C-alpha cells in the first residue's frame, strides 16, 4: 500500500478543503469493494450493510454490471434524447413487464429526486395542483421533491416551496380519506418508509389509498425509489398489496450503483407528459440503461428476490430479542431495528469499529439495506457481533 492511499485523515482533510460541506465529515474513505464487502484506504475491511443506501443491489464490482457498462461504453456512450437506443427501449419494456402493465410509459432520469420531479410535473398535467403526502416520507432534495418531503429541517431553510401539499400521518387511512378532495391531483406514498426508519404500514393501507384516490379522481403515486427492484423480496413492494398505482417512481437499486431513475405512468397517466413538457439530457442514456438491464437480468438469474427474503428474515430473527433491541421491522433486505434506548449513533460508530457499516435514521432507529448478494455467513457475523457492538455503544454513552 502506498503512502498516497494509506492515511484516512489526509483524505478527510482534502475532502473538507475541496467539497461543499453538505454531508459533514465522511465517516470513512473507501477504496474498493467486492460483493457485500468494502475496504477503506487503510486496507481495513467492512461488511456493507447499507449498500450505498439501498443502491448497490448486486454489491460491489459484480462482473455482470462491470461487463454491461464496459461493453456499452465501448459501443455507444451517449446520444442525447433526440435519438433512441436499443438499451433505452428494452429497459422501458422490461420495467412495464415487471409491473405487469403493458399500457404504460416510462420517463428515464438520472436519480430518484429527478424521477420524483417528473412525477410532480406529471400530476400538474391533470389540471389540479393539490397533492396529499404522508408525514415521515422522503422524496428528494430538489425544490419540487422537497415540497413533497415532510421533515421540517429539510424544508424550512428553502421555503417557500412549490405546490399545494397536505401532509397526513402515515398508515392512517382515515386521515388520508379526510385530506383528499375533488381538487387533489395525486396521493403520494412510499409502500414502506425508508428514511423514516423502515416503517411498514397496515396491510390495508395501500388498498384504502387506491379507493380514496379513485373516489376523487386523483392519481395514486407510489414512490418505490428505495423499495423497488427486489429490495423487499419482490420486484416492487406494492405488488404485495395487489394495488395498481397510476405512477411509480424508481431509482437506487435500478442501476446497481450506476445513476439512473424512472418515472412510470400507467394507463392514462402514461400520456400526461407530452413533447416539450419535460426532458433530461442524460436520462436514459445507453450506458445507464445497459447497467439497469444487467441488474434486472442478474436479480432474476441469481435468484436474488428469494435471497433477499431469506437474508432479511435471518437478520430480523437474529436481532429480535437481542440486547437493546425493542423490535425489528421491514421486508426482505430493508430492515429497521428499533432500539430500547437512544443509542443509534453510538451503535453505528461501534459497528464500524467492529467492521460493519450500518445507518441511523433517528436517535433510536437503525436501517439495514445491504446488497441483495449478502451471504448467510455475513448476516450471521453481524448477528453474532451484535452483543459486543451494543455493549460498546453503551460504554460510549456512559459518562
């Protein structure tokens, strides 16, 4: 290892001197990855239980993704949306097929927040401006997406924000019904709230949302940016409820680490955006589309939907009843861990010291969103390490 890559502190200082301070100091400086493991610039290995926040569906350096991106970039890298490419068209067809609806249309983007921006603009084409959104939901940081995100700390520094938005308690069908009117353009919900700490609604919540939207002629828009593409053991989490949405937004795991997102309109919603209404220079470029197709192919070929269910159950069962754990939540490999005490930041630090990367979404809440290729041995290792991790976290909190 050369001196240039052996000092985390040096890179942290250079980071602080050259990048905007939008994320705070980086916890680690990572150099490479393989599967569900990453190594920092000092050569230390970690089990990645965050997966780039539910992004790295195939883990790190998966041969199928590397090959797809390399081959496509060597063939045709970018053409703008004056032209079409085979990967772009094939990807749109595949997404509609996985959703089970051939009568939709896809707008490809570079990220989740851009997919949400497209969805927001799409709702305006109904001729209505009111949107009902759940408290605790997270939909992105751009001005439009932020208008649909309830957290005050995110919103207030940038108000006034676009739109006419009403926030209602998540999982409360009665509150939702009371907020939706005949002037509502759309109801926007996450099938499981990720940023809020992996909050799972009652099983009748999405069907109730569908009924309420239908009663008032509103669109039902489901944000699957975090839950989609196999994360919860299904291609899309809303399929568990049997509900058909009008709009679906995707990103994160879709590209397996390569930036891509999608706003999908089903039925009549697919025709709301017309030429001149929206655009993206890079959205749906052939390299990103090839990456997404490789992810979809690999999830299917390697049985990763079933693997996500098994590994998620292994983590939840293994952590239930452990020291300091109140309960676990989630589906597949989107796992929430509710702690008995406000020790989440200390647990994150102790886990990192023990060689595991996890995420705190609140003072007492952890989120695990590892690659779908997480092995049984890696899940067992984290469960086995938990007593020591939690014990170290408690000691760290003790004055």
